[in-house]
């Protein structure tokens, strides 16, 4: 039987996404067995992040500096702005190194069921960024869900008065996907977004 402190650590880890009680228990046992090489470095890293964690006042990214590393990177194309729902989406797109511009994190998506309204998101901050000028393209990189597409439509309406090109991520058949395994919504989107063969 573990001490209350070890049980508390296990319970805290089990609340993390992707970790249930059994995985958390295995992680705790690993940390305890490898105290010097795993537990202590983890504690130092968590303590350092906890002390310095901030939200970027420009884009909404989470970093240890403000403005964040992306917003302060002069190599980034300031004329291209990619709007995402959450920080996880920003990190996924940035990790791909396929988008050379800057980002804007909404902090969620519109959802009538969850009671998330436009004023609950950083929509006004996005409009102010576009209104300030210097942006040629806004990429609406919302998730391919009903709420994500509703959010993209709302943002397109809010931004249509500005002289920017509004684009959206393509949706449809994934690379390596087989048609008979795809749902009707994905197939319909792929057919609507079809393009000529070059």
C-alpha cells in the first residue's frame, strides 16, 4: 500500500489526458525507481515552467516569455495569420513547419451546447489585429467539427469587411485513406473541395 503522498501523485497524474489510473501508477513507479534520472529532472522542469508560464498578449500562445517565441521571431511572415481553436492546435501546426506566418489562438470554439459565445473567445482581439493592417491572409484552421465550422463561418463574417484573403484548411480524404472506410461527411467535403488535375 502506498503512502498518501504517493497516492496523491498517482491521482494527479491520472487526471492528465491519456493517462488512466493504471498508466499513472506505472509512471509513478518509474519515477520512484529512477529518482535521480527521471523524478528530479521532471520536478525541476515543472518548477521552472510553473514559475515562468505566461500567455502571450499578442496571440494567446502559452510560453515562458511574452511575447512568445513565435510572435517575436522576425523570420515569421507577419502578413499571414493562422487562427486556431487552442494552443494544442497551434503547437501541432507549428511543429509541422509548414506555415511560415504567425498565429492567433481563440481559446476554444463556438458551442451553443456548451454555452460558448463569441465574447468568450478572443474574437475581438483577432479583429483588432486584422484591423491594424499588415495582414494579407487569414487562415481559418478550425477543426472539422460542427462547432469548428460554425466558428470559421462566424469569423469569416466578422472579417469580410477587411481587405484580406480568407482561407480555410482543406478537408477531405486523408493521404492513404480508403474511400470505403470514410464517413459520408468526409466524402461529401472531399467532393465539394475537388480540384482539377494539373
